[in-house]
C-alpha cells in the first residue's frame, strides 16, 4: 500500500497537467484573447469555463479527476514517513 501513494500522486499530477493543457488549447481555439487571458490571468479561466461550458467541460472534468486521484494518493500516504521540522 505504501507504493500506491506516490504512484497515485504522480498519475494524478500528470492527469491534471494534461487537463490544464487541453483547457488552454480549447481557450486558444475560441480566440487568441481568451487563450492569452487564461494563460496569464487565472480567474479568466473560471469566466471561460462558465461562458464556454460546452467546450471546457471535458478538460475541466479531467482536471477534477486528476485532483481526485491526487487526493487518494495523499490519503494513502503514511504520515509517519513525512518528516516533521
């Protein structure tokens, strides 16, 4: 079980990264301004998600899945193996 936690954390991180890149691609497909806004200023992503739900829901869902997998990885992490300072 202790080997499962790092695998889940890495897998979840990769899935979140892929979802974020996909989200940026969809925003750039809409327009250059949306893409640059989402890239430079993070709150614009929320506005894009709401206004363009049809194209943004799949990459957003993929990011949520990645965060859920990372949460499971953190849940399985042995708290005794984490150094305390």
